[in-house]
């Protein structure tokens, strides 16, 4: 046989074996090809039967698991593998093989049918790759934004921690001031009390008061008309042993020497002597009353002023201290037109009221918001909150106070509260 004839025969045999091999392994993924190597017999993949290899893909189901017919529709439980080069490979039920409908994008399932299927895997793959690339870009952007949020969160946390440390330092300073003002107020009250007692010790009776006749007369003469009347005596003079009892008109007339009026001269020789003895009547205790000698005492006035001053200072420091402690202990949330809540550091949330109404002035009705019917207060009514809106470039809750029990006041800064300034008529800008 000539050499060139041998070559052509070898090529034909190789082509024929390749055709047989491709026919027998149709519908198999690369991971399953090891079960379909050309040999004399074929073992069903479930191990249930051994059949001649020629019966693989012969369009007759021999194995219960359908593994002998991967490329035909003979087995009801069989699966056909779509290679779909350029797209996603997948399995379809073997019953769909050669059924006239294109299920695989590479048209491999309709190799022996009247259907004219086109290979659309490349186009499908392009669309899916574009979609995946878009998803990856979105993921990258999302991860960048996530990192940005994490960094911003860390900065915000550090800022809040710094604010917390600052508030704690302010609270410590205010605690010191609070103790100092409490001490000063206590000292001022003690000094005032001592002054009053000292003045009272000198005023139990007129003999110990060392008053002059004229100063006593002026004390009793309420309307300063230069004469004492029955009404004035009843108002200022009392029995020694029953100060609460008001003198009768007859008793007052008797003290006035039998008349209804008495001038300073007659007073000096009648009622003054009776008051000086101090065994029957006395001047009512009127320390602190306007016009009384004790009330006009400069030492008492100074002590009283000092006590009031220290009380005012103490109240201011107490309010500041309570405000700072509220900022440390609680987180306040304002949901406009919905509710106001207070959350403690322990996580307990309390309602401070629900949206009620606008409560501003007639000129600016929308400057205040009322939130009512919050959670009940211990030994009191329901909590409520008044929110005052102020103009600002940022939207933020600026301060929270509790001026009275379970009654809260908030300062809410927002650009919404900014109002245009109306130009006065006749005034024009030269700019």
C-alpha cells in the first residue's frame, strides 16, 4: 500500500473515532468525563449496573440514575449539561433534549431536531459581564463610602468623647462652685438669722428697745398724719399675754386716754408710759415690716440683701449643674410633628411628649412647638416639652432644660426658623 494511502486511512479512522467519542460524551461536564472513558464496559455512576460501553448514549435508558444517556432524552431522571462557552454552563432535564425548543444558549441540546438554534452565549455573556462589572463598581463605591462613614464615625466618636470629657470637667467645676455657693448661702442665712435675733433680743419690750418717744409714736402713726387713731392702735398694739387677739375699740379708746385721737404730746404722758412698763400691752412684733425700726436696721438690710444674692447665685449654679448633668446622662431625640424622647446611658427610653400644637406668639405662631402627654412623672402629671425654634445655619438641638418637674424646654436651631427682615418704609439701602 502506498504511504500516502496509509496516511489518508489513518486520518479517516481518527476522524471516525473522534466522531464516536464526541457522540458518546455529549451532555457531560468536564468533571464527569472520567466516568466516560472509552472501554469495553460502563459502570452506572450510582454503581447499580455494568453495561457494554456501546450502550452509552444509544437512546435507551439502561441505568436507573440515567447516567448512561447524558446526551439523549431516553432517561426520565437524566440531566443534560449545556457547556455554553462564553456564558454560564448549566444543566437541563434530559427530557428537553431535541424537543424543538432551544434551552442551551450554545444550541447543544438541539443537535438532532428541526429547531434552528443560534449560539447566543457570547452576547449573553457580554451582558452578564457588563452587569457584574457594574455590580463590582457599585460594590467598590459602596465600600469606599462605608470606609468614609467609618472614618467619619470615628471622628464623631472622638469628638463626642472630647465633648463628654469637657462636660465632665465642667460638671466637676460646677460641683465645686455649687458646694461653695451652698456654704455662702448657709453663712448668709445664718448671719441674717443672727441679726434678726439680735434685733429681737433688743425689742421684747420698749424698756429693752431703747426707743425714743418720737420713733415709737411714728411707728404707731401708720398714715403719718401726726395723730394716733383707734384703728392704728388696734393694728400696732397687742396684749402682752395674747398678741394674736385684736384690741377692742373700748380698749383702744382707753389707751388713747378716753378719746379717739392722740398727738405726740399727749402720747408722751399716757400711752408711752403704759408701753414703757410693758406689763399689760406691747407693740406687736413687726421686725422686717416696712417702716419698723427693726426692718429699717442697716445691718439687717445688708444681711437680707446678702442672703438674697447668695440664693440667686446658688439657683443659677444649680440650674447650670443640672443642665450639664442632663447632657451627660441623657440623649434627647426630637422628631418634629411626632414625638420627643429621652434615652439614658443605660438604654432606657422615656417619652417626653407627642406632637400637640404650635404655641408661638400671635406675631410668630410657628416659633414654638408643644409636645404633650408623655410618660407619667413620678408623683406628678404627664411629661411635656416646649420646643423653641431659633434661626441657625445648621439643624441641631442646642439645649435641653427642666425648669420644673417633668416640664422640659428645648432650643431647636434650624434654617426653617429664619425669617426675612422687612425693610422699614422710607429707608433704602445705598449699597
